[in-house]
């Protein structure tokens, strides 16, 4: 009986041992069949084409300037707005240019660029450097003067740049007329601040500035801006919804 028991124990032991060996062989076989994965460094993606950088810079600059978009013929939700004349807006434009140049220098080497791209890179670099060198003198220009003063540039922009092709463009023109007051208030405040710091045009320039303003305001409803609006509206009159004809504007 004991022999039988020992035989059974031995048999079980041999069976377990065989199972263990088989399990070990299966594990070894499975391990051998697996591909060993070795981490490889991921290659850095090449920078985008340089022209893409300029396109993004241009788009960002246009987003800050409704008037620049109008010069390009872009009519969107900003078509009735004026540029922001604040110091904060000027700072954003300056920072955009300088940060773009900084990123370009970090991402590109002139040696790796084509001749045309290298030239574009150097031109942008020179433009940004010039802007940076003049930044400290940004408040030294005259806002109102006899040549390019805002008193003449504002009407000239509406007359020469703001096109009217439909009622939406006409409403944008009206919105810009309404915005002249707040815009001139901001510009006048800035001109006064500059004058307090000694930045003023020569005395002989003031009569020309005053004359420009009086010519516009003294004409009443026949002033150049309203006459321009009326003529542009008449040109598209057949396409306007009923009740929006020029004579009723």
C-alpha cells in the first residue's frame, strides 16, 4: 500500500515536473518569438517652408489692421472699422515682427535655404532691425501736419479705398463715418501728449491743418465724404434693397 502511495506521489511529482518544464519551454518559446522593441530617437520634424512663416506673419498683421485689409480689397467683419491708434496696438504689431524674426533665426539657417529664401530672410531681418532701432522714437512723428496729417488721411481713405458694392459695404461706410469722432478724439489726445513732450509741427503748418478741417466741416452735407458716399451709393442703386436708395440715405 505504501508502495502504491509512493508510486502515486512519484507519478504526480513527475507529472508536475513535466508540466513545469513544458511551461518553461512555452514561455521561452514565446519570449523568443517576440520582437524586441528598442526605443529610437524620433527625428524632429523639419520647419515649414519659409514662405509659410511669412504667410502666417502677414495674416496676423492683417488681423490687427482693418484698414490694411481694406487696402487689399478684403471685405469682412472689420470692413467698417478703423485701425486701433493706441500704444497697446502698436506694441502688439512690434512684438509680432520681432517674435517672428526670433523664431526664424531659431528654425532656419541661411546656409540651408535656397538663394531666394535666403534673400527673403535677410530682407525681413533688415526690416525688423530697422523697426527695432526706430522703436524708441515712435512718438516723434506728427499726427496732424500739412502733408500726411490724419485730418486729410481719414477722408482720403474713405474716398479712395472704401469701395461700395452692396448694402453691407454701404453700412460699413456709415459705420466708419460714425467712428471718425472717437478716432479723432484718440488721435487728438495722443497729439496733445506728444506736444506736452515738445513734439509739435512748426507753427507754419497749423494753418494748413486748420484749413483742411474747415474745408470738410464748412461744406456741411456737401462735404467730400458725404458726396463720395452718395456717388458710390448711386452707382449700385439698382442692386440695393428697396428703401436704401441714395436719396433716402
